[in-house]
């Protein structure tokens, strides 16, 4: 089980979640944040601080948000093993689905 960043984060990337994550498992892509499912400790700290309510427990995903469980994992397949989002900084790519979404006004 893990927490998942969903479409509400696209083009927002507030990063409050990164600051509170004790596992340092949240990474910044080009257009949204991603949670590494292999590093997430299921604490829920990120969900509580997300101003867009874009982070959800995987068991609570419904409808269009369900695909983001696989999309978060797919992001890390392309990057290989990583050791912490705060130290690494921005990774200038997204999964294809996110990259192809229309840009949100902001």
C-alpha cells in the first residue's frame, strides 16, 4: 500500500508534501510530483498538507484517479533507483500521460 499523487497536482507542484515526508519519497517531475511506491511508508503526512487534495491512499482511489497508481510507479521505472526527492531536486520529465495533458492556467 502507498500514497499516490493524482491529476490535481499537474501544473501546481506546491511541494508542501516534500517538506513533511519523513521517507523523502516524493519527487518533482516536470509537471507534477510523484511518490515512489517502494519508498513510501504509508504515514499520510503528505496527504494532510496537500492544498489541492491531490494525494490519496491507493485504496481510496476512484474513477480517473485509479490510473495514477500505475503512473506514479511508471515514473520511477524510467528514472531508476533514487535516494531522496529533497536532495535530488527536479527531474525534468513526466510519464507520457501527464506530459500530454493540456497545460493548466496558473
